[in-house]
């Protein structure tokens, strides 16, 4: 037909490239390639018990390739190992074909070898697609467990967020009015499950469910932490999977803050005048010992104060040289935020960590909750209906 567009055009090529690259430029793609390569070498290092990144830097390239190939081969099913061996044999070992008048010639079985390798690739990709689908479902379920937005309360500005190292995260954050208190007390929590991926995500779901169930009973925060600890001891595999957590209860009318720090990174309270306080009172991580006892701290939040509760993924983020972001850098970042709103502060913290890490892989989930008290005359939230 005269009006039919050609199958190939510059516009279609641009659209195809846009879909393929998801809008990333060449520098971003190269950075992502380097990050994924390092992550893959770290995974194979754990599989082989060797530091393959260090060996690669030491120019022991053949040993690294051999180790990666061996680890990949071990992970294949018997049928796929057989397919791989047949493909390698056909590709590596030539045959001599006697062609009349030519004196014979060497022929490599490249076509059947390529077809077998393609079949092997299709089988492996099918597994990966299925696994990715399951992980995405798990991620969606996990998102349903986390709060979609912070509560809107007069005089308070709250923001929270996480950047997962894998599809499923092991960090948990929440902020909700405590049941059976006429919404007069706000419960804040940030927790970090040891490990990453699906196992950590499953335990994180148990923390969320346990906390919401136990919080309905109007007991002091210390007792709530002790009960949550006993609940997690039953699910932590005899203390093999610990959970660090920071639990806080804010009296909305008086701005009195009570907290229990269960082995978590001490949150930082930035006073309106710029002074920094670390909230440390508490005890051992959840899931360690059923009989663990906890202490609580108490302070009053004043107009202009800002509370930052975070997981160790923030300060332990590393750059390409292996240097950590660190507590000092984090405190300087918080001091530079000034009176910036909670959501903007959260965004700037994440941007600061991303800039520092560059192309280095993200090894841990990064989570932060920001609570800012309005200065006199300023209003953040509206009274909930």
C-alpha cells in the first residue's frame, strides 16, 4: 500500500532504543554495567569462597573466568549440564570432511552448537523470568504492608522511604496513631532485619504484623518492645536472624517522645538551634533472647526540631574505593538541611548517598524516616478527619 510506513525508519529505531535503554544515556548504562558486574563477582565470590574482584584486579583473569564458569556449571540442572557439554564438544572439536577433489577440509559444528546454546539460554531465561515474576509479586505484597503515606497531623511534618538493595527489602518503617488511645499517641518505628532478599522480607512482614497486633494493647512502650522481642524470638531461628529496631511513641498534644532502641543505629535529633542528640537508650536487638529487658528514653520535641531515624544502609554505603559514607558525613548532611521540609530532606539524604556511592553496588537497604516539628506560627499538617 502506498501509505504503509516502511518497517525500518529512524523514528522506529529511536523508539526501539528508548524502550531498550529505558531512557538511560551512555554514561548511565556504563555505570549500571559496572555496578552489575561488581555485584555478580561478589555473588560468585560468596559461591566459591574466594575474593574474585581482588583476583581480577591482580590480573588473575583466567582463574576468575574458570571460577565463574565452575560456579555456573554447578548451578545447572543435569539436563542443562549435558546440553552445555554437547555444545562445547561440537564447538571445540572439529571434524574432517572428505570432499572429492579438495583433499578434505576441517569443519566446526558451529550451527548445532549455537542452537544447543540458544536452547540452554532459553531454559535459563525462563527460570529467571519466573523467579523475577515471583519476586515482583513479593515486592508488591511487601509494599501493601508498608504505609503508603504518613499520617497528616497538625504541627508535624513526616516523610519516610526506602531504597531496596534487592527486589524485596528487609527494612521496615511505619508511623501510625496507636490504637485505643483516641489517636493521641503516634507510634514510630524503623527496623532492619539481618540479611537481604526473600528471607529478610518474610521476617520483616512478621515484624509488621506482630507490632500492629501488640500495639493495640495499651501497655507502656517498654512492655511493647519486650512482647515484640518474645514474638520475634519464636520466628528468628534461635537467634540466627536478628532485627534491630527503634520504637518511639509521641504524645501528640505535649510533643513528649518516649523511645526504645533495640540495637539500632541511634536516631539523630537535630534541635532548632543546631545541636545534635543521639537517642540510644534501649537494649539488645529483637529476636536475640526471650528474656531481654529494655530501657526507655524520654525527651520533649520543641518547635523547629527534626528527628531522623535511619538504617545502617545509609552510613555504611560505600563508594568505588570501598570507603564508607559514615556517620560524620551523615551528620554534616543533616546540619545542612536547616529548615527544609521532611519530604525534601528525605530526598536530599538519598541523593547525597547516591552521589557518594557512584557506580559502587548497593549492598544494603537504605531507609530513613524524618519527623519535623513546625516552628511557631507554621503549619504542616491538617487535623485528621
